[in-house]
C-alpha cells in the first residue's frame, strides 16, 4: 500500500468480482464465487444487486467498500464498456485506498491484454467510435492491471486447482489487511505469537492451544480477533462463547447443536437434537476445523460439546480459553499461552479511547489518566470500565472517583474478577484472603508453613491459586498478587461487616485496627491483624486486649519506616491470659523483631511446643528462659542485635531440631561448652560478636554448612572445623592469629568458600604451611573412588563439578603451582604435534588457580565494596578455533593490601562432553576484574600482580599433564582491556 494512500471506507465486502457475464457467469465465475463463499469470504457478485437500484452508482459504491477486487479477463471482456469502467474504478480504489487487485486471465493470454492484441484487442477496438474520450484511460488501465501478478488459466490446470489457488491467495491477502474490530489495542502482537505457537498453515496433526489468564485480561478478545483473522482458512469454524456460563444455565446442549450444525453445515442437527457424537465423529474426521472454546473451567464441558479433540483432520486448530491453568492441562492442550497485562503505552491508549474517544487526552487530564492506569495495572476490562465510567466527566469527578477507588473497588470490575474466587473451596478461599490481606510479598515457603499450620492445606492450595491466575510466584519465591486482585480480596472481607470492622475476619487498615485495639473492641470473628505502626499514634494495649479474639491466628505489628520507633505499649501480662496461652500450642512462628523495649520473654511462650521459628532480633532481652529446651521442634532461633543478651542457657544445646542459630551483633562473650550437641545445625552466624574463642567441639557439628565469624575482632584462633563446612566467612577478625587446616574436608561437597581477608595477624609461617599442604589435600580429592568411576565409565556417569577457594592476606604464590607468571595472563606453549584427546582420556581432570590481587588507592575504586575476579580458561579446538570454555567467578572485597586468592576446579560431565566434541587443548589462563553483577564492564584499574595454575590428572593416569606444556612467561602484566578475544 502506498504511503500516500488515504484510509479507505469500512469494508462491507472482502472481495468484489469483476467479469464479463456472458463469458464466465455460469461457469468459471460461479464456481469461484461458490469456493470463496465456502471459506466465509464475503464476496460480491453483480447478481446480488436488488431490482430498482441505480446499477452504476450502487456498483461504484460496492467496489469502494471491498478489500480485494478480482478482475477476470476473458476473450470478450474488453468489448464491455461497463467492465472497463469497473476497471477504472477498481484502479482508483487501488491508488486512493490501497485496495488489492488480483487479475485472472481466463483463457486469454496476459500479453494480449497488456498489449491489446489478438481477439482481445479486437474487442476494445470496437468501442473506439462510441467512446473516443475514454479509450486512452481504458488502454492504460488494461496495461496496468495486466502487469500485476495474477493467475493464468493456461498455466494452472485444471480449473479446480486454479480456483483453489485463487482462494488461497485471497485468504493470505485478507490476513495481511486484517484490522481488529474497534481498533483493539495490544492485540496484533499477541495474535502473531499465537499464530506461531499453533503453526497455522502447516499440515501437522490437530494442535490444541490453551489461552490462560486472569479475568478481564483479554482472553476472549484476543481469541475472537484471532478467530476472525484466520477462520476462513478452515473447512469449518466455530467460536463457542461462554462455555462455563452455558453449563451453569443448562444451555450446553443447545451450544453443542449449534457447534455441530455449523461445523458440519448440516441444519438437521437442530431437527434431531439427540443424535450422538459418535455418529458424527466420522464426518468430523474429514474436516479441517478451527474451534474456540471460550471460558472453560472443566474438561467435561469439552467432552460433552465435541467428544475427542483429536477427531478432526490434520491441520485443525483448537483454542481453549480459561482462568484455570489446570483446567487447560486436563483438557489435553499441547501448549499454553499466558495473557499478560497491557504495557503502559497500550494501557494509556485503551483508557484514552474509552474515556475521551481518541488516543490522547486533554493536557489537563494527563496526570489523572496516569492515576487511573496505576489503579487498573494493565488489565483491559478495568481500563474499559473506568474509561467508560469517566467518559465526559469533569476533572473534579475524576479526582473524586480515583480517590474512592483506594477505599472501595469499582463493583463492575469486582464482579468480573470474583468469578475465579467463587470457584475456590473454603480452604482455598481462606488462603486467598490471608494473602490478599497480609501476605503479599512474603516468601512462599514461609507462607505455606504458616497456612499449613492453620490446616488450610496450603501446599496444594497455593498451586490452585497460581493456576487460576489469582497469584503469581516471583523468581525469588515471593508471592505476588495483582493490585486489583488484592483489592477484590479485601473488599470481600470488608463486606463481612461494612460499618463495624471488629466483626470482620481480617484487619489490615491502620485506622480500623487502632479503633478496635484502643477501644478494646475485639471479637471472636477476628482471625488476623496486620498493623503498620508507622501510620498510627502511640497505641496502648490492655492486658485483655486479645482475650475475646478466640480465633486469632495471625498477628503482625511492624514498622515500614526504616527509623521508625516502637509505638506499641503492651503489658507483659498480655501473654498470661488463659485464652492466649490456650492458643500457643498452635503457634509455629513468633517474630518480635524490633520490639526494642522487650526485656524478657514470658515463660508461657515456651509452652508453644509446635513453635518452629523464634525471631527476637533487636529486642532488649537480657536472658532466655532455661525452659527453651522444651521447644523440641524449633528450627530457627534469631537473636541478631540483642545487645543486652550476655549468655545462652545450657538447655539451648538440647534443641535437636535447630538448624539456624543467628547471633550476629549479640552481647554474648562466651558460647556453651556443649555446643557440639546441636547435631542438626546447618547455619551458625556470629558476625560482630565479642567471642575470644570457639569451643573445640564445634567439630562435631557434622551438618554445619555455613559458619559466619566476620568482624569478630576479639577472636584469636579457629579450632578444627566440621568436615562438611561449605562456607566460612571470617574476614576482618583483627585479633585472629592461628587457624587449623582449611582443607580437611569431606569429598561429598562440591563447593567450598573460605573468606579470611584482612586478617593481618595470622601467623604467616602457619598459613604458608597450610597452603603448601593444600596440594596433597586437593589431589586426594581427585583420587577418590568416585573420580575413578567417572573416568572408567565416562559415557554413563553424570557427575557435578567441584570447586572451592580460600582468600587470605599474602603476596606469594605457593611453590607447588607448576605454572606461574607476573601479571594476569599465563600462556601455555602447545607441543607439536598437540597431544591427542588431552582432556577426554583422563590426562587432566581439573586445575588449581591462584592470583595475587591488588587494590590501589583510587577514588573510583574506593566507591566499590565488591567486585568480581574472573578466571578464564581458554583452549584451542581441533580446528584451531580458540574459545573460552570456562569462567570461574569469585566475589572479592575492596581491600587495601595484597591478598592471595587460591582455588580449585574439577571438570564435570558437561565440560568433558564439550572437550570430546572439540578435541580441545589448554592454551591460556587469564584473570581480570569486572563490576559486581555486571558482566559487560571490565575494571581496568584493578591489576592482578601474579597468577598461577596447576593441572591435576586422573589417579590412574601415567602421564603428568603439566609436563606436556611450557609456560610462556609475560614480561609485562597483561592489561585487562587487552585480554585475548575468544568466542
């Protein structure tokens, strides 16, 4: 279409047929017309004109109102001035509106039409005397149309094939000119994605696609637009609207009759409603169909309507829209396409069209439209309803309506969204309401644990909410909920008692909670309270505040302000009332973080035998009750920043289930001697504490994976550590002088990180001895039975990588590193000829690496607390194509003096597969820095002073891989910005 073309009129017809009636009306043209109509292509033929119409004017209007004109040239076509005038009008529409013109040369040579020769030329010559003023225009028109790409009956035979190809071309051209009804916003790109998923146009078996999304997100709209765009390509098509509603209102049988009647083009289906699907199955198998089943919530609906979705002929396509993902899976779809919210640009356009009747609002309404979009959050139905409601309203009405939405959701939107909620069972509804009122943004695992304790069966219930698009789970495992869904859930609770919040099951609004608590209005209806303390004045609780709340199962007071003070004043006796104590047996999580005035923990709390988490971070607690040992199920004890806590009770070490003990920033100076009895402990944090030593029986903590001692400035020595320890953070321990062997480790763990930076008092001789002995310890790891098994059965055994590092003060590479270099690059000289199967035959199974890192006094560098040191392993393959096969990344701190980073890496099965495929030989190792979490930016101001590598061979190897190469030492440090380029 020419860019200068004007918009054409609304098209009443898809195709206009221009032909010489006496030549082709009763044969070719009638067959073509029938074929077009069978494909649901709205086609105009001149015998549709009503008697009495002014033929010429009606005909001209009809041409203008068509998307495509098919001009059928026959031998005597040019003898008709009528046909030639039609041609002039068709070309006018082509030039002005971009109308598509398709010429068909029926038993006439295209060159005869173009040059007006032969019998075709004789026909037009007969008109010259009668219409001398039109002859030049007619000749030009014939030449122009004859030059267009078209169909030649002399080339394409038989006629049935010719007609089939013309129809196929028309369908394709109509798809290209498709415009969605009412200029639907944000639909075209989604239709293209669906077309791709369904492989429309291929002859593959029946493909079934599920379209999934929350209510009002546009599933039906998009499915309808898709149906309108491609339905003509199929032998039968049907859009089954509102399947769920049809079942609920008893009209599913009527919908089935209409479906079958349409697909089979058989009106008898309405006369004989009891004809079974089995009788029709053979007829359906012969038809390539397109069916859309809209708003399905159970596979029985599909089974009733059509039986088996695989009955249809190859190339058939089935779309099913649903709010419930599981319903789509149960219906047997091949793929699922999730409809997401509109992006901001499209949301703004849709709102403006509905609210102002155009794409852009008046300047004075711009800020208000953005507020409305913020509320609707890209949900099309919400944007439409809001836009239509606010259409033609004054600014004051807009402002008032938007303010009201913050308190009371728009009811029409509410009803659309609530359909999914109504389909939940009682347990699932409780889960949904708890999340809407209290738990958005919380960790899924924690929420599941809490809701399971409430006997809501949350493990499966949360899956149901996800499938119904009521919630989503983020990549970091947080529970998310669309604002409209959250508003809908909270409105359901508000409707429990509109005027009296004390009679609602859940309270979250600060003003309502303040009223209920300060006036002691608690009732047995209240199940949960979540109060943001930063939004209220100081609040005083009575000792019996919670006595009447017999069903209370969730209580959270928090402060959203970073420096907010604790405004809640409550007597310790609040825990002593019989109603509260009676409920403690169901308490699983107690989080009193930030209660800075809490000095002691009531003994009654410890009657909560099912408690799994106790978080007392930042409290003023001075001691823990000795009866804490009664919490036999306690998994997590958090005492971070409890400055007044000076000691731990001996009974603490009887907590056999305890996995996480967090004591960061506590005032404790001594640990219990029986610490080694915490056999389940996995994470132990003592950051910024005042311990001078660690009990030697810490060695017995066989399940301990993570041990944090950073900034323990009085710690003088480290005992022998548990063999399964994976992470040791012991940086900035200013008094640390001695430590045990760091490499006495189990072979069952694959990643080890020991951080000992800035510990400048460490005995250098002791440290040097430990690092020198590390060679044998790491080699032992390579000599385990499992490594032998890996190489004896390389094709069958899958084994993960092993890696680890230690980071300590120092400026020397251990002597046992075979290859060392000044600077950041080690280049290995490959022998000639290169060794065969150097990696894959077990000659090398991994390597150790080392680097002396330096952090100069540079103002840009000082701003960075963390960066990443990258170790790149570079190889040459059999075809001499160099490439990086491995990037080992270590996060390092910004330090003021030289440190040694030493680590190891053993290849996994993925590495070896790549080596075998490419017959790789090691060529170089290089170190460089980059920004933390930014792979694109290299830090040129961080030099690596020295580096080294050492190669490890398989235990049964007879050849040391290190002997194969020579190290080409760099005379100057390799600048990071000039590092070798590899694919």
